[in-house]
C-alpha cells in the first residue's frame, strides 16, 4: 500500500494527468495515475470540512478503484515503471530539459 502511494505521489508530482485510453481488463500505468489523481482530488475536497457519508463513500470507491488499477504496478522496479511510463504520452519527460 505504501509503495502504491509513493509511486502515485512521485508520478503525480512529476507529470501532468494522462490522456490515454482506458482498458478495464489491462489497466495502463496512465490509468493508475488517473485513478490516483481522482482519489487525491476527492480527498483534498474533504479537508477543512466535516465529510458527509456520501463523500466518504465516494472516497472509499475512488481508493478501491485506484488500488485495483494500480495493483499490477505495486511491486515493479524503477526500470519496469519507466518502460510502462513510456507507453503513456503524458508521462514522457526528459531529465535534460531545464
């Protein structure tokens, strides 16, 4: 679980949201990032207020979806994650760009 959160936070902080197509049977790393961003948006909307049961349910559903979509990437090594990130146009970056 911590690995998924770390990877999600790392990817989200470095990249913008993905625009790739979604395949529920074979989720891509891009789908994982999008699911993480959705869970983060819902979670952030709950700060500073008392959440309703509907809001809690929405967050629980988003977290469950994120965990399901990101499961294949949970134990991947950095090299494997880089290869998967290359499949998503929005996750491409250059360390040389300043």
